[in-house]
C-alpha cells in the first residue's frame, strides 16, 4: 500500500467533512467582511485593526456554526 493511499479519503467522506466546515467558513467570511467594513469606516490602523481582523472572523465563524447546529438539532 502506498503512503498516498493511507491519507486519501473516500469522496462521500470528503463531502461530509467539507459540509461540516461550511457554516464556519461562511461565518468567518462574514466576519472578515465586517472587519474590513469597520476598519475602513473607523479608519483603524495598527494594533486595533490587527485585533479586529483576528477576532471578528473567528467569532463570526463560531456564531454561524452554533446557529446552524441549533437549527439542525445537533446541539
């Protein structure tokens, strides 16, 4: 058995794995867009901008993922 075969996932498992991450990715993208908007509106630079870009995508991803889990009944 080749080493590549050990880490290769079946297509159905890969799709399920990606679907599991989709809500988080959507929330992280929304958080990033909000961070860009707030940064430009408030004209932030330096450390405040860095904190904004570090926290909002993570928080956005977590919130959207949690909302999706609650709506699907998987909490």
